[in-house]
C-alpha cells in the first residue's frame, strides 16, 4: 500500500493515487507546492491522495487571488496618491 506524502495515510484505491511528480503536460507542480508550504514536508513518497492534492490546488488558487487583490489595492492607493493634492494628507488644524 502506498502512503500519501502530505497526510501519511494509506492510499487504497488507484483512483485516489496521484503522482507527486505529476504527468507530462500537467501545469500544477505538486513538489513545488509542497516545498512552498510554511511547514516542512518531507517528500518520502511518490504519491499524494486526491483530497490532499485538491487542498494544495485550492491553496494555490487562494494565493493567486490574494496576489491579484493586493495588486488591485496597490493600484488604487497609487492612483489616489498621484491625483491627491499635496495637502490632502495633512491633519486639519
């Protein structure tokens, strides 16, 4: 029985078994995602459970969306600063 690299549970069904190194043409890099986690994950198995893979993909999507939102906020702040008068940020006396 194969073990999941992320959670350590046994993988019984072949349909639940995914390769850490993925397949050719797959744009999602499981190994890279595991290494980017804040906690250290020892890559001691070549398989990841389907549920764990879904969680990693969800995390990547959330990080991507967070980056987009942060960029949008930065653009808003920059446009505000470039169109505001120099005295706009001074406290009234």
